C-alpha cells in the first residue's frame, strides 16, 4: 500500500511540474519567489559569530541564533541594540533602519566580535 502511495504522489508531483512549466503566466511568480533573498542570519557557534561581517540594506532585519551549548549575547558597541542572554537555540533580531557600521560583541565573552554594515 505504501509503495502505491509513493508512486501516486510522484506521478502527481510530476504532473504538477509539467502543468506549471507549460503555463507561462505562472513563470513571473516563480522568478519572484526565487529572487527573494533569505533574511540575514548569523549563527553563533564555537565561541564565534560564524558570519563576523555582514552587509545589508537599510530596513533589513538581522537575526542571530545561538547554536552553541552555552549562553551568549549580541551587544552593539554603541548600545544601539542588546539581546537578552540567549540559551541554545534562542534567537535575537534587530532591524537596521539607517546606513552605518554597527560593531557588536558577546558581553559574556568579549573576544567574540562582529559587524553589520548597512549600505543604501
């Protein structure tokens, strides 16, 4: 029974792909979805910010996620933003409204540093 279902599902997917490919008015939708960039994400792991320098446009929201087994923070040097202590798996997000360079560090482990460059 399970094999028949898998075959049926594969056939339905193949049919959907063929219909989509043959329908030009749907193409702009797929191009728009493909062209949408993923929101900036900075992973914290092994006592480092995995992307120590990132560049974004004004209005972008950057999210940091703690993948480490110990707590960390995300704290701007100029005090523009400051997260709470992030446990494993927790996230912190901040939206950068204007251009500039925003250096940050982990207040629990100050050797951990990074920078967000916001360019118009």
